C-alpha cells in the first residue's frame, strides 16, 4: 500500500467506529488517506477523529461554511487510486446503484475513475432483502467490488450476517486489489469482450448470449497488475472504471475488427474473449423488412476471423490468448483452435458444465498453453478466472 492514494468514504452506521482503525491501518501501511463522510456519519464518529488519524481534513460538505471554499468532488475522484466506502449503509448502496447524488461522497463516487470497493454494514434482514440483492447486482455490473460482510452479533441484538468486515480483512482485500506485477507494469494489453450485433435491417440483428462479463474481468485484472489495457467491447451494459483501462465501444464484427487492427501492432498481449459473429447478413435491408411472406431467407457472408488474421501478424515475444466455448470434444476442438489461430494460450469452457458459459458470474475453465500444458480449475467467479489467466500469461512470459 506504500504510496497509494486511498479515499475512504464513511456512511451512517454504528460500524463507523471501525473506520478509525481502518484509517490507522491504511496510514501504517504507507497509504495517503483522505476521508469523506456523509452527514449522517457524523452521528456515529466525529470528523476530528478521522482527520487526526488520517492527518488530513475529513470532508462532509460541498463547501466550507465559513469561507465558501468548494470541496471539489471531481478532483477527489481523479486523485484517488482507490475509493473504499466502509461502512457502506443500505441507504448509500441504494443511492449508488441508482445514481443519486445528494451528498459529497456520492458526488465523488459518480466522478471517480479509480476502482471502487464497498464494505456493507446492516442488519441481517436488510442484507438478505431482495432490494439489497438488486442493488448489489447493479453495482457489480458497474464494476464495484464487494468486501463481504461477516456473521456475528448485530446492533439489533440479532445474530446473523451483516457485520462490516473487520479492518484487517479489508486491508488484505485492498492489498490484493492494488497489487501490480513488475513484468506487466507499462505493458500494453488488448482485450475484446461481449457479443457483436450483425444488422438484418434497421431494427433487427443477429447476435448471441454473451454479456462481456469474462472479458471485462480480464481487462480489470490486467490493469490491476500494472498493464495499460485497451478494451474493445461489443454491445453490453457493463462499465469499467480504472485509470489504466480505455474502453472502445463497437457494435458489429467489422467494427471490432477495425478497432483491433488499429491496436494490435502496439500490443504486447492480446486476449480475444469476445463472442464475435462468424457470419453477417450479406446485404442488410435499408428499411424494416415487412412480414409479407411465409418464410424469409437470409444470405450470410463470413466475417473476418480477427484472432486468426492478427495471429498471422504476431511478432516474436507478442502473446495472444483465445477462448473456446464448446459443447462436445472440448479439448480436441480447443487444441485445434490454438494451433489454427496461433494462440499462446487458450481458455476452454464447456456449456455442459453447470454455472459456466454465457451470462452468469461464474465459470469453470481449463487453460491450455502452447507447451501443451493443461491447468484445470473448479467453478469460480469470473474475476477469479481472470486472475488465473493473468498468472498463466505471467508463467508463459518466463517459460
């Protein structure tokens, strides 16, 4: 944590007393810590306490009442290497998930370009409520990371889940999140993610079930390890906030091809995780096709095989990674794809495995490298799969 700029948000929760210890541990680890409190947080812990421990003013309002000086939320959002909100109350989580902005902390959250972490604190019934589940799902889709609450005695007197994680556990989580690897610092990584949409007419298209979750997780993990990432994303609602990630939005396979073609020559590592359409309508209609006949025949033309085409141009030392989603003869098909597209690694998953494939938050994969070495992994979160992939690339660099 040495030299890291950490912005701590504190909300109105009895668990705010733990924020004092969290600030102390962050400072002790070498971080530069600034604190923003919600107005209700002052009912549980004083700004003076957090200012004394952080050695910086603890801000609560948009401006100083006596001088009119503006506390620039945009500046704070750009300053931080990481924003951690601990404790994060149910009220604040709901406001974050819905883009509400009625205090300095929320304004800073909406302006931040750095990784965002929340450590919730609430009663067990609130934690399990369907509204809380929806809010957390929405925040996860926005790229917000979660430090799971623990079990134990709650302020209500009940025993259950909802206690804010202990400061030591939060520090460990942040250290993992901010870790960089020397051999990836400054490297340029190209990642593709999501589906493509191939127009049939102005209102219809051909596509697939990809959501982009795996590719976004890969981009975030490479950035966290110190690389500069150019993420080319097909149509998806996912967002990614990281100062080392540039997101380029595209729609069709042709647009994705041109975006990758522009970037590949300056790329050290390319990860082709997008589900790019193999075929596209040869002559999309310029007007909406009317339902005037019993059947409709579409003529499809083959799209550019992005990974295979760029694989032929791969220079010595450049690493390319592919993904294979299979339904039968999985390993054989993945090995053929690795050879055909000149990959150094291929990540194989099967639609026959429960919890793997499109749409979900989990995946179960095998990673096969050019040395014919196979790593098999159990079902895990896609962000953890992404971390395994980064480690596999690092191992290949030193092979």
